[in-house]
């Protein structure tokens, strides 16, 4: 069942575990770091779709360090932006 308040598609790919490693820069009021997701693909899904808002992403890779294709969708006033990872 789709959630009208989210870009995510948990019926295609589910996030099973999330680890966050962040550093706080109080002066610039920013967080810097990395997030690691353990995901489960359900069926033949070709991409993971996540909800984001105000993120500056530099890279997305798999568990072996191989770069993955990713894109941020257009910003929506209510939903933020969809992050799509192939």
C-alpha cells in the first residue's frame, strides 16, 4: 500500500537497519557524516526510494564501496525530495 505522504516504496525495498555516524559543526550549524542502510529487496525492484529534505549528498555506494547511481527528484513543498538509488 502506497503512503500518500512519502516518496518511499517499502513494498519494493525495505530498510532493515540504519547506522549513522555524524559530526556536529556548531559554527556552521551543519551535520557531516555517513549513513549506512541494510536493505531488503522485495521482488524485482530496481531502485531504493527514500524521503529527504535539505541534504547535500556527495556519494552513494554499496557495501563493497562500489559507486551506485543516484538522483534527487524535484523538491515538493510537503514531501521534500525523493532520493532514488539504482
